C-alpha cells in the first residue's frame, strides 16, 4: 500500500485504486452474507423492507460520511442503491421460501 502522495505515476495511483475497489467488493460480499443471515429472522415481507431500520441506517451512514469528509448525499445514494438491490433479492428469497429458481439452491448473494 502506497499513500496517495507517494505515488509517482498514474499507473501507481490506478493500482492503489484497484486494490481498494477489490477490498470494497469483498466487503460488500461479506455484508451480503449478513443480510442473508438477517433474512432468517424476518417473518413476513414487510419485515424485509424494515423502513425504520433503513431510515436510521441512512442517517448513520450520512454521519459517517461527514466525519470522513465525504459528501453525505453521495454516500446515502450508494447505500440506497445497495439496499434496494438486496431488498429485491431478499423479497424473492422470502417469497420462494428460501429457494431461487425452480427449487434450486440459494445463491449466496441472494439477500440484503
């Protein structure tokens, strides 16, 4: 890992960005596992959407963004997109009783 100011070429900067993005993708996959685990505790479709939880989560992410000197609107949009994707997948999972497709094995990225 090279600090941004120590990068001497555009290629070095891009390599570090790629390294960080790979870590972000791995963390999103890890988050997906926990979203999947949360689905086991949800007893109906309304619980999948959990609007109160979403609202408090977005507020917290905005605060974290501000603390990191990032635009809270951008960070909130990223999370809204991520959560929307997971809600669709979790709803599908919930409606099929934990199966995807025609009784197929559940994919690990199925839930929020």
